[in-house]
C-alpha cells in the first residue's frame, strides 16, 4: 500500500490559513534573484560608491525592497498561527 493511498488532504480552511500565514515567504523566495546575481548587484552598488543612505538607491536594495513590498509579511503572524492551531484542533 502506497502512502498516497492513506493520504487525506487537509480541509481547505486549513490550507488557506497556512497560505495566509506563510504565502508571503514562498512568494518572496520565488521572486528573489539567485544569490549569485544578488551578490553581483551588491558588488556593483558598492563599487559605485552606494554606501550609507545612498545604498537605498542601488539596484540590490531596490530589488529586495520591491519583492518585500509586493509580498508583505502579515501584520499579525501570532494571531494567524493561533487561528491555524485552532483549526487543526477543530478538524482532528
């Protein structure tokens, strides 16, 4: 018997709550450039003298900020985690 034969997916409300809690992190991971590209961007910014406050005008900073702004972290992760745990208890 395969594991898939015994697998029952969680209720949709649990899946949605997990996405609400962690979806931003997955989306950010998918949108960030590869670390090699990020290091190259950072090197070029530093080489161009973009240090201190000027660093916020660099390509690396603007890439990271754009990804974070497009995929904000929830304002209330503790509350979402508590809601998720309650949903799991209610469905067990």
